[in-house]
């Protein structure tokens, strides 16, 4: 898969961009140390200059350091939400696809019902009702995102369960649990890997949307959405360094994940053929 992926230019570009984003968010603070806890109003809204390459925000925080801190939190939430959603959705979809019949129909109607609920609206209600932190926000986002994973894995299992090796395992008396964990899920990894990449991108966008609407993480935790919302209020004052850098980080991260996901889908699709 990796050998094939190397010949996919957009996939390579997405992977390189993603490596740069992770390096910026997780290794950058080791090179550019800033205080992201104590407010410094004497240094508020400074334009880019010596000591502050991207200036400071209206609370005196270094914007470059704020971008790194917000990106680290956004990526952590995205990864945790995607892992939780993919794990739950994979198991649910595999059980439904293997069972078939009435149980499969019932489980999929549950998924269809939950998919009809406005996702962002419900997350907004939970965020307003309960104090949001990185872990709780990840679980809430993952608790709704697993529905797509369940449908994808269920469709893949429906095609896998009639393969010869699955029929042979059933004849030998293999339990359903072993069929799911040993034969079905490992052979559906192509769909799962591609889906988890898209899930991370979607979770990052949800976190940014919540932060922009004012329902995201609270001080002292930073996220890209709240930074963008704070900068947008000063757009008439021409504080461009509060808007374009954080907006560019969101666009580049989501673009990199989508390019990588598309490349993985093409690569795994060719391997399956």
C-alpha cells in the first residue's frame, strides 16, 4: 500500500502537509516557547514583529504560540473522536452485516433514526448544558460520528460474509465473535482506514465550528475555532494576523487529511481489485 501511495502525488502532498501540521503543533512549542495562561494586556493586539512573528491577540497572547496550542488540542480531539467513532461503528456494523435478517434491519433503522437528528444542533445543546473539555467533546463528537462508520462497515461485511473463507470458517464451527474479529474486520480495514481519516477532518471542523459559535473549549484551553471567532470581531480594525493564520491552519489541516484519505481510497481500491 505504501509503495502504491508513493506514486499518488496528491496523497504524498497530503501526507507531507499533515506531517508539517503535526510537527508545527507538537514540536513547535519546544522551539517557540510562549505563555498561554497569563493575560498580558500591555502587549495586546501588537502587529507581527520581533519576539512575536505573528503578533499578539487582544489578550496579549502570542498568536504563533496560540496557533500551536489550539492546533494541538484540535488534533487530539479529532483523533480521539475518530478512534472512538470508528471502533464503535465498526463493531456495530460488523454485527449487523453478519447477522442479517430482522436484526440487521432493526439495527440499521436505529442508525437511520439517529442520522435524522441534526448533528451540530445536538452537540451545541450538550456543549451549552455541560462544561466542555477535550475528552468530553471528543466523546460527544465520536458518539454521533460512528453512524457513518457503521453503515460503511456493514455494507463491506455484507460482501465479505459470502466469501469462501468465511463460509469455510462457518462450516468448521467458528463462533460469530471470532468471525467478526478474525475474518471480517481485518478484511474490511481498507474501508475503515479511509473512513477514520475523513472522521478526523470532520471532527476538527466540528470543533472549529463550536469554538466559532462560542460553545467550544473555555479558557485557558485554546482551539482554532474560538481564535477565529475572536479575530473576526476585529476584522474592521484590520487585525489580519488574528484571522488569516488560524483560518489557514484549519484549511491546510482539513485539506491534507482529505487529500490523504482520497489517496488511500484509490490505493486500497486498486489493491482490492
